[in-house]
């Protein structure tokens, strides 16, 4: 039997811990794994693209546990009443190859993305950052807002989306949470939202090389959290922003980011730093207060590995329906897989045998 965590179980765990505490705990789990970067078998995700979107598989292993995530990204889906992103994942034992956990990862991916963004910003943004612009107020908006308020002490959140309904949704959801000390400002343009911001998060969904931020919007000392550009042909920043002499670009896994991130449009030798170097203390997130830091985030499988392990641990620790599913057969004789059929198959009639013989000799 394999442990199973569905959407309802994740909701129960979040009701117990709270979304903010969950993301802070998950960020600590992710950071600990990035610090042991060399222990992981790493590869860029396998992506199958179509005109409508992308379906991806994201594997990772530390030699003891193995995980993979199935995830899609289809921006058109919301017009049809469907989610843009859905996901599920598996955590398995490397020694036996047996799966330990099958889990939903749609909600959990949103949580881990918020946790990773805030974790990177804690290393890269100025310590006195209190104002964040959030451009793109869709499905990721609440998670980014909660994580940055909790982990970095953001006090003012400046919102903009080309769809005013998305901003209204985000504003209403944050108001319902009653986050103490967080002021919400609705803006009429990306330029207005960015004005005066210490941190700028872009989380747009359109699958195109968009220009959400332009060079004149950027001020010394800003931290840019580029979340939306996460596949080939999908970016959010004007290329000149990355080319600034005071820019410092940090990525998760360079081979993957070269294909999918903001740097996909830069030369192959464009200099970047992997976040593992920062997490381990081998490289600073920023070198001075005036530097423009850019977290070119595409989402990496290690973060889902951390999320699955963290979620599984919470699931086992807290009371509730510890549901299991019969995903793998349990056999008295592991060399006799056919016994699964023999137990349930109807007896073979003599007339069936005769018909079989006739077919074989025809």
C-alpha cells in the first residue's frame, strides 16, 4: 500500500499549520536541500510542448529518495473553467524502487513557489525592503504575498494585472486573511506598481516573450523576482535589464534556466550564479545595497523533492485520514505476478479450450 495525499488532506494540513507557517517551514526544507546540492542527481525537466501549453516531468534524487512531478501549464484553460497549472507527484524509496507516496501537487506547487521566491529574496533583497510590487495577480498572487509578508516583513504590496478582476480577487482574498501590517495598493499600470518598490515580483501567465518590466522602471537596489518566465519562448524582462553592469543574476539549475528562464535570450556565456552557491554561503546574494539582483526562477525538481518529503512528514505527524491506495501488488510469492489473475479469473471451460485449439491450428 502507498500513502496518498489528496487536495482535501493538504487543506487539512494547512488548516492546522497555516499557509504562512507552512511556506516558512517548506523554505527551510528547500534551503537545507540546496546546501547539499552535490548529493542530488539533477537534470532539466522533460517538456512536451504543444500550441496550447506544455506537459512536463521533473525528476530528482539524493540517492536515498527519488521523486518526480507531473505538471502542465496551459494559459488558455481559465477561459474554459480549468486551472492553468495542475500537478501530482511521487516520492519513492531508491533502495527498493517502491513508491512511498502519491500526492497532489497543484496546491503544493503554488506553496513551494511562494516559499522558494521568498527564500531567494531573503538572500538577495536588501534587508530593509518593505515595499513589493506584484505584477500578475493570478493563481500565484496570494502565495507570493503571504510568503513575502511572513518571511521578509513586506508592509506594502502594490498590485497590477492587465485583468482588473484578477487584482480584485487577490485584494479580496488578502483582505479576508487580515494580514496584520500589510497595506494593499491597487495600481493602474506596471510602471505605477514598480514606482517606489524595493522588490518586484512578476508572475504573469501568457506563453510569450513579453516585456513586463522595461529598463527605465528599474532603480538601483531593487530585487527582481521573475517567476512567470518558465519555458522556452516565455519571458517577462526586457533583455537590457539583465545586461545592466550592476545586475546580479541567480538561477536554480543553470542548464535548465538556459532553456527556460529569462537568460534563454542571452548569450551562452552570460554569467549567472546557481542558488546552491548562495544557500551554502559560497557566494553572496548581493554584494552591495545599490546592486540590482534578479532571481531568474523557473522552478526546479529539487524544490518538489523537498515539498513531497515535507508534506509526507506532516501527513504522518498530524492526525487525520492517513489514506493509502493499492498502487503496487502485495504478493506471497513475488515471482508469481500471474497469481493476481489466477485468484479472480473464471474457470476455463472445455469448450473454450477446444475453440482455442481450433484457432491455433487454423
